[in-house]
C-alpha cells in the first residue's frame, strides 16, 4: 500500500524527474530504495507550494491595531519563506501614512516602538476601498475579471497549502468589512467548499482574530480545513497595549502572542500545530481561543507550523552519480503520454483569442407586448370596432 | 364596541373626566414637580461615558513643557494691552507670526441699540486677531478652534499667554490632521459673533465687519479659555450657549476624563461634586447644581464665548480657571497638558461629535440626565392643559340649561381679545427700543417698565361677551398655551418648564367666577415678568450670593435690558418669545378673569 502510494506519486509527477525517464528496471528499483527512508518525511504533507491571504478589514485611525496584526503575520510569513508573489495582502486603511501618525511610514507592534512591522519591502495587494467582501470572495474562488494582475490573484492549485488570516471587528456569525458590509460564516464556508471543488487547495489553515471569532468557523464543511480563533462566541477579543506617544492600541492580544510564538520559529523548526493551539491561554488573552480540527485529515500533532507559515522546499544534496547508459528516445517514452499538464489558472490564450458572443434573437418581452396591446385597445375604443374593416 | 365609540362608556368616561378634573390636575402638577426634583437624585441618573469610538480613552502622552514661558508671554501681553489701551494688534500679529502661524485680522464695528450699562459700551469698534496652524500633511478641510478673549483690565492675560504657548508647542508636532485656529477676540461676544459671521459668510445681526482673509475648513470643535491667575485651584466647565443650546455631551465627557487622568479638580456651575448622594445635604447640593444649569439655560444667554459656536453646529465649551482657597494648586503647565490631551483626542475625530446626547441636564460633572428622562416632567404639566381643554370642550358641547340671550358667541368677540393682546405684545417688543431713540436721558429699562405697567392698566377696560364666550376663549387660550409651551420645551427645556410651572396653574384655575381681587393678585404674581423677578432672586440664592431687594430690583431691570441687547446683538430668541407669544397668552387669561 505504501509503495503503491509512492509509485502513484511518481507516476503522476514524473515530469519532476526527467532524468529518470530513461531508467529502466534497475534504475527504478534504485529509486525506490533511496527514497524509502526519506519518503515518510518528504511525502507526509502532500503540498508543494504555500500561499497566504492576509486580510485586515477595518479602517480608521483607532483601528490601528488591526493593520498592525495583519502586518505582523505578513512579516512572519515572509521571514519563513513565502515570497510576495504568493502572498495576497489586503489592508483596508493606510496607517503608516495617516495624518495622525506621529511616526510616519511606520506601523509598530510593540510599544516604545521596538518593532516596526511595516518595514521597507511591504507589498500591499488590495488597499483602501478595494478591500470588500466581493473582492475577498473572488480571490478565494478565483472568479476575477481577466484584467486582474497576477499579484491580486490567488493562483493556488490542488497541492497548495493556504494560510488565511482575518482580523477586524466581528460578531456572532459575521465579520465587518470597512464599516459598510459584512461577510457571514455561511458565505465563508461556501467559498471554501467552492475552493475544494475546484481543487484550489490541498490544506487550509484559517486564523481569525476578532470578537466572537469562533462563530466564523462553525459552519465549515469542506475537508482539510483547520481553524483557529481568538475568542469563543459571546466573548470579546481584547487589545493588548496602548502606546501613549502614538495614542492608540497597537496590537490585539491573540496576535501579539502569536507573533511572539512565531518569532521563535525558523524555517527548519519541527514545531507542530499542537503548540500553536496553546498560544495565548486564557490567563494572557482574557478570552478563550478556540480551534477546530475535525475536518482535517491528518493528525494536528504531525502538522508542522512551517507547512502553513513557511514555504519549505526540501532539497536533498547527493554526492552519488547515476550513469545514464541509454539515451532518451521518443519511442520508449510511453510514460510521456501519461504526463499530466498543469491546470492553467490564467488562460491567457483564450482571453486573447476570444470571439464576441452572438446574441440570440428573443421574442419581444412582456413590456413591448403590453404596450402594443394598450395602443390597440385605445385605438379601438376611440374609433370603434366597425373601423376594423378599414385596416384589415 | 370600542371604548370611545360606545356611547354609554363614552358618557361614563366623560363624566369621570369632568368630575375628577381638578383632582387629576392637582395630582399631575405635583407629580411633574416631584419628577423634576427627583432628576437630581443620583440613582435616577446615569454615569457619563465616552460615546465616540474615535476619541477612545485618554491614552495619549501629554508633553507640554512651557507653562512658565506661557505666563511670561501673558505678562508681556498685559503690558502691551495697557500701553495701547485696547487690543495690542501689532504685538499679537508679530508674536503669532514668530511662532509660525498664518496670521490674519478682522475689524468690526457695531452701535448698540442703547448703551449697555453692565459693560459700559455703546459704540463698539474692535479687531480680532487669529492665527492658523496648518496641518502638516492633511488637506485643509477641517479645523479646530482655541480662543481666548481679550478683556479690559487684568482679566484673561494668562489665557492669551497660554494660548500662545500652546500654539508654539503645537506647531512643532506633526500629528495634526486638522488645522488649528488660535483666536483672540476683542469685546468678547461681539467680536466672536463678528468672527463667526465672517467665517461662515452669514450676516444675521446687522454687524459691520471686514471679510476674513484666511480660513481653515469646517470647524469641528472649539474651546474657549478664560484664565485670570497664574495658579488655579480648579477648572470650571461652562456648557450653556445661546438660546439654551448645549454642546454634545461627549465634549463634557472628554473634559471630565482628562481631569481625572491628570488629577485636576474640575467643577460645573462652580460646584464641586460630592459623594454622599444619600444624605440630604448631598442631594440638595445636586439639586442646586442642576437648578443653576436650568436657570442658565432658561435665560437663553451665551454664558461664555463658546455659546455662539453652537448655532453653527460646532460643539464648543468654555473652560474657566478658578482660583479659590484650596490646598491643592495647579500650575499653567498642567492646564496646558490638559488642553493638549483634549486637542489630541479631538484631532482623532473623523466626523463631528454626534454619538452622545445633545439634550441633557447635569446634576454633577460625572452624572447626567438625558431628554428621555426629563421630558416626562414637562409632559405631566402639559397634560393638565389638555385635560382642561377636554373639560371645556365637553362643557361647550352640552347645551346650556337656560339660554341667556340665545346668540352663540360670535367670532368677533373671540377675535378681539386675541388681536388686542397680540398687538400689546408687539408694542412691548418694539416700543422700548423706539422710545429710547426719542428719550435719551431716561434709562432704557424704565421705558420697559412703563410700557409693561401701562399695558396692564389699559387692559382692564374690556369688551362685553356672552356666558359661553369666555369658555371658547379659554379653550383657545389653553390650547395655544399648550402648543407654545410644548414647542419651547422641545428647544429649550428649562425655559419651557419654568414657564409651565407658573403659567399652567394660571391657565387651569382662571374663570370669570373666581374672586376677582385675589385672582388678579395671583395672576400678576405668576405673570412672566414676576417669574423673572423671582428667578433673579433664586439664581442669586443658588450661587450663594443672596442680595437685598433694592439690588435685586436693579439686577432684574438689568436682566431685561441685557435680554433686549442679546436679541439685537446675537439673535437670542427669549425676548421675542416672551413679548410676542407668552405675554399675549397671559393677557388672554387676564381677559378671561375680567370677563363681564
């Protein structure tokens, strides 16, 4: 069973091993026994790339802490290896350049200005009024207009592990976007189901830091979802510390302790999810953080933090050489025909060569019919039916 | 059948109403007065709290260092003021420019309708000086105002000094999102009115002013500072503005929150808060504070320079520094820090203050009573009028037992008293000022007095009418009074309530059949003019400065003349309301009393 899995993996992803195509029996046996002891480690997670969608949903100067929350998770995620091209950062307001910021171009997460999470190389993909419920759902489901640039898309595939982090003001079953609209937990669960059906993720970690955050993951029903929230239903998530020079609260408690926890993680850490569940107990957070793992197929203890927060590519250095005796020829490449192609997320060729849609002919609809009936009725009423013979 | 459409039930209800009318009216009156007195009882009030999320709590770090330098600037200002004998315009302009503000001036002039004895002025001419601190990075769409009056003599020098010190400190900060306008106005309220009219391009009072050269965007909030000594012991907050309008309660909450944070003693109506609400003296203290606020609001005068801002929907308050004999003294640096903290919080505002109450009464600085709680007191008094009207209506619709002259009351007999009383009101409104122009050697107030007395004397000659006629007139008068008092209470609750307290019993009991001399006496005691006289004495009592009858009478006359001046200078509506509407209504009741 185990070897079958490995064999199926190699068969499906044989394009990753082009130099093995020429190997016949002997080489394949060699392949299996080399990977045997490392396979458990290498193939246990099943993902090949990492994405992160980090959303701050509230604007105005007194919601400084939500932007600081999102930027501190962004900083950790970038430090652990996920590149900007794989991060979709949505910030609803610009705190660093707000007129009221006494230290322009900075966003601090620790008081006395110890840590500037804005940094020099932050790339915000959705800013200001672009952070809406519609845009957020379109990113998740991939239904974006063809003109959307790559940096604003979530180009994940069925081997992507996605981290989704939401912060802002919320309530029982909803999260408020920008003081004007809300996303409900049902909408979010349906969006994740769409993602699952379109095979847009391998595993998804959902973290939410709002009041009554646990209500947002109650309705999930798609497989391979793990969720964490900063407070249970009926509890408020509290902010951590104010900075008197800036005059606002800098961070929320849960994300503050999450940031402290993540600062200890480095790309080779073996810390697993059970440690993440212990972040910010009630004594520090005042609210009770919650988590949900029943939809997740693997045991949380075997899931590494870096599976979601980092972008770890295992590289194996080998000093051994393999002699390729036979050249590759086209006839012996039956395996080539079974190659699978990468599903094109951005069908550029179709967009360029699109023909205009032909409009079908529709019979006149009710309004036109009604209008003509009215005209006829009026005509016959005024002039009487006996004039009918003059027309027909 | 329904309660009102069933004739039997209706008759029963009506007979109940007519039988028990007087007892119900008396019970309602007592209940109304008791409710009003109960408003000051602490368990019935609410603690104040900040409603505006953007202002948040008081977590800012105040770092204003230069209190002593501000006082030195104040002394310089005082010296220059003495030298020029008025406002030292050049010195102020030079100082403000040195601190980095954009400085502008405005000239204004106004001739009062008659000489003002309290402030000893008749032809007023002055200059306002103001400097604008532009926000370093923000667009110039919103502004905050800090103002200090330039008063004659030794008053308010420290206020101007502190204003200039704060201007210098604020200029060095980069976190301002709104422009800050530092205004020094001459001739207190007249100068402030000229500046506001020039800023908003309105001209409602006929003043003559030069247009403003520099502007700062729409004003979100304003504070006016009155500080006359180097060391103070407490800060007093003044909220009452023109026509009894109050600023948003959040401004008072902000002030109180900062007072608690910095540890300065803060008062309202000059009275310090007490903790023993369950004792008699504690309760009476709260009642006194609340009654002072009611009196001040009912007078319709602006009690600080901030009072004129409220008309333009700008939340404003005056902060007065008080130096009394207490142990704990506060210096100018601390006051500067308090103002700095308040302005930093106001800076965080995104829209005008609107989350908290606009109509409230404050028995102390940390407790308030909102309109939903105090309006039933007035409602109970208005119900008396409506009950009386229903009673009269019932009496009018039942045909009389014996007819006297068979004629129904003509419209003319009804209209005549109405027209005559309103004409008298108009005369009372217009004559004092007109006669002043003719007879300059008399005091203006004696003219008013003469007009009032002659009007009353003349009015005892009346036209004849039928038995039913007085009922119709009384019905009309009672409904008219109810509508008038209701509208007044909505805008200025205190004025409406005080008028209701005295006029509602008048309206309820007066008929041609009560003993004439006694009722005439009571009617005069409860007339608006006498109510004003008693209020003056009561106000002095509340402020713990009781005065003798002679001084009281002079004060009463000066209050009337100030009321007329307020109306012509700032557009206060109390004087026209009393003369054109309340006084004719009272005259109608006088007419009913002497119906023959």
